[in-house]
């Protein structure tokens, strides 16, 4: 009898004092999908997920209360094109590949973890890394975060980038050997493409990344179709680095999930992407960063030529109505700026292209969730979805630059940062 009474009292105590519930008093809750704000809301978070949202919810006794009644809350931000383990050497005459000789995959992985944690603290709760991570270094970073060994954002990885012979290198002396295979896979036929996709999936990647036109030669339509077929049958999306021209036609006709960069896409190509539901991840680099990168060894036109082309393409893509997701491709270091600062600098290009703040925020939250196939898990502040929440002192729908002032971050229901 006493044991039954003790069990009963224990159950009553658990129900009356739910220690794992966090109640957030929110001044404003931003809905990026609708571009609207609900004022004076209460968000209940339990077991890492949003339990309820409403203006007059009862806060359970024993719940942890967080007062953000003077803050604006929105879903955690997403960047769909990052290279966490890569820092590109700028200045001097060192080639892009120079870091292969001095940095192990372990070192690259540690850099990736540090960058991932820095981005989480800045409000980026989900990131898609598109390669250049050595010998699958970032797959272990992702696993360690998933296992709870470290705090970090949700990370989707691409492993080794698949490209025609040479990866993204050019004119390497034959006696040096194909050392680019440290982080690229050569694929020059449809069968080689299928094998490369399978290798990446074997080592645990979440997305397949192709480079279509880094060289004078480019991927054929059949090669793109082979990669897409193999990846889609394995439940993986395909992202493709391509700038424009015939290579972009092959990529679009091949049915990929996202075009990365696409600086020189025509209106006709953008219209075709819209019809097929292909996302544009434009990596719309601001002029200040183009000046540091230069022509990337002759790959790009001079910054004064490329910068207006990027703005023009973004303006046209928005006008056409192509689905877009925010992606930055930031791999440089600038004194007195964090990598997150450099990523937020991309907002200026979106504003100059005439994209309203509400649509920019959508491209940083719910749109990426759709592209990354995680919109049933995260990307909006909806009951049942993961509690990835950020807050700031001003409304980002009024001024998108408010995102730079994020001072509260919650990841999967855990408070990472607070005012």
C-alpha cells in the first residue's frame, strides 16, 4: 500500500512540476512564411520541441521561464552553402591547394567544429556544408554534434565534391599526381558518376555536390542525370556548382535540386528552374569580399564586372519567382570580423537587388528547410517542430539587418545564448 502511494505521489509530482518545460514570454513571434508578427505570445518548449504557442497559455508550475517580452523571435537561421573546414588563403601567391600540404583532416575537422559553434552562437541553427572538408572530416564533426558531445547546429554534409577530371584545380604538373583527390572525386562518365555518388553515400553524406563547369570542359547531361538518379534513389538531394551557359542547361535539364552560384543564368534558364522547382542558392557575394578574392585565379571576371552581374541576376531571379535559399560560400578571413559577420554582409546584396526583408527572412528559414528536406522537423515556429529559436531587440521584417543583433539562441530546446 505504501509503495503504491509513493508511486502515485511521484506521478502527481511529475505532472505538477514538469522540470523539462521552458516557457518563453515573447514580445513578438515572426512567421517568415506569412511575413507576419504575433505579439505578446508564450512559447512552451518541451523535450527539444515546441509544445504550444499562444497569447494566454498557462505556464505549468515548475517550468523554467525566459523573459523575452521586449524581443522579436523567429526560427533559427539557415545557410545552405558553407565550407566549415576551409579557410582560403588570400593575398600573396599561394595556390588554392596549398593548405592540402599543411593541414590534416583532423585539423580541418577541428576548424569545422569551431566555425560551426561560432555560427550557432550567431543564430545559424542549421547549415549545409558543400564539401572541401579533407578526407570526410566534417562527417565526424556532424556525428559528434548529433551524439551530444558538442553543442552545434544541425549540419548536413556533402563529403568529397564530384567533378570532371581535376576537381577545381587547374594545370597541376603531371609529376605531382592527382592530389586534388584529397577532397574531390573525378567522374568523367555516367558510370563513374554513379560510383562516386555511392562512395560518398557509403561514407555518410547527406547531400551530393557536383561541380559542373570549373574547367573549359563541363559535365554532360547524361552525367548529371546519372548522379541525380543515383542520389534520389538513395534519398539524397543534388547541389551543383555552375555559373551558366550550356553547363547550366545540362544541370537544369538533369533535374538537380539546387543550382549553386549561377551568376550568369539567363531569364530563360531561371524560368525553367522555376517550372522544375529547382532552388537557386546564389551565394551573392558583396563587392567588399569580391575585392579580397579577386578573380580566383582567372575563374571570375574582375570584381567591378562581377559584382553588378550578381546583383542583376538576384534581382531577375526574384522577379521571375525562382525558389531561393540563402547561401554564402564564405571562406575568407577579415580582421575584426567573424565568419558570421561576413555571412551577414551578404544581406546588403539582397537589399540592393530589391528583395524585401520578409522574403529575405523566408530565404533564411522556411525555404532552406524545404530545400534540405527537413521542413517537417524545423524551419518554422510550429508546435511539434524542433525548438530552434533566435531572438533580437528589433523586428527583422522592418530591417533585415536586425539579424546581426541576435542575442538569444535556442537549439533543439537547449538555450545556447541569452541576453
